[in-house]
């Protein structure tokens, strides 16, 4: 019995040991990368130039995997105006601030950050992002007066975002060429711009003066517009009077032309124009005393003595028409009313 127990024990121990070894190797051959992370692979502390995607992954037992978050993270830097680390504007005013940023790691460059910067992710913010934020804010503020910072805060925020991203890239490229894009700045907010109470009073007084100046400018513009409207109205009235006079002159010439055409037609028909003019003004009453039996007949008869010829009437008609043409040319060549002095 004891011999059989010793024999079983001799085979059981190696089997159990082999099982434990296999289990250990199997456990070290599988890794799980959390969601929102990539796995940076290292062999005996040396970083491999590749990463693993999220989920369960198989690997060699001698390799270790460091999960690196590629999700958006936040970081803030801020100081009050009375702090020694506060910024200074171009007009030598101390300015307090608080800047908040969002940032993330490029997944395909995570291994470079681990190799060339640090395996400690906290040092990425301490050695790269934090100094870039402080330097970026101070650089932007130093190029603007405090008044510009207060009044153009949105543009200042945009400038700070660009400056921080540039400084982050510069610091990363100092560690390794091409590493500058490994950290991306996604969002920057500028809060709690702080300055002295005395300067706040100066800004308020300046804003009141600017408001008064804008009101005065608007009043001046209103007066100018009203004056322009009066000028336009006067020009329109003058133009209307010119057109009315033109119309009256042309109507008078048209009447004369029609009358001359009528005379021409009568003359061509053989009527004496003198008798025709007598008939136009005759009231229909015969004279109370007649010089003779043939006096009325003589008054109404056709005669060639003392009458105007057809050619002369034609010349008169041509003269009237030339007068109308000259009237048109005169008004067409005249400058418009709005250009007159």
C-alpha cells in the first residue's frame, strides 16, 4: 500500500507542477486592454514600436502591456492677480487668470510618449502641458493691453489655444523629432480674468466715454442724413419744375405747329387767310350799315392781294418744328438736377 502511494505521488507532483507552469504561461500570454485605451508593448522594459487595440489580446509571455488612455482629458492652470505667477499685460498690469484645456493622446503615437517622455502619464502634464499653458497665457497677455484682454476675450482665448498647441509641439519635438503631434489640444477656455479694482474703474469710465462718443457720432450721422434728404427733395422739386416748364413750352409749340398746318391746308385749298382770320373772330352779326351791295361778297371772296403764300407758310412751319427740335436738344443736353450746384 505504501509502495503504491509513493508511486502515485511520484507521478502526481510533476503533473501538478506542469499544470501550474502551463497556467502561468497561459495567463501571461493573454492581456486585456480597457476601452478607450491602447496597449503599449514592452519587452524587458524596452518599448516596442507598436500598440495593441482595446479588448483581449494574445502576446508572448515575456512581454508586458502598459494601457494608455486615448480619451479626452482635462487640465487647468490659474492664478489670482496678486500671485507671483500671474501674467503681465503689455501696459504692465498684473492679470490673474484660469485656463482650462482638453487634450488627448494620438493612439498611434502613444508608444513614443512612453519611450521618449515617460512611462508615468502624470509627467506628461507636469513636464509638457503645464509649462506650455503657463508660458502660452503669459506670452499672449504680454502682447495685449489689459483693456484689450477684457474687451476681446474670445479672440484672446483663440490666441491662447494656438499658442499652447504650438508650445506643446515644440516641447515634444525637443524630446524626439516627429513627436510634436502626439498630444492634441481640443478645447481651451479662459475664465476668471482678474485685475485691480482701480483699473476696473478706469475701464468703466473709458466705456462710458466711448458710449457718449458713439451717441454723438450717431446724432451727427442723423443730422447728415436729414440734410442729404433735404438736398434730394430740393433737387427732385427743381427737376419737376424743369420738366413742367419743358412740357408747357413744347405744348405751346405744338399748338403753333397745328395752327400753322391748318393755315397751310386752307391756303393750299385757295382760301384767303385774311378772310379766314375774320371768320374766326366774327360774332355772326352783320354790320348795321353796308358800303354797297357787294361789300359782304367782297369780304368773303378769294383774293391774291395782301395774302401770305404757301411757301411762306411752309417756312413758318419748318421754323416751328426746328424750335421744337432745339427745345428737345436743349433739355437733353442739360445736366440732371441732382448734379447742379
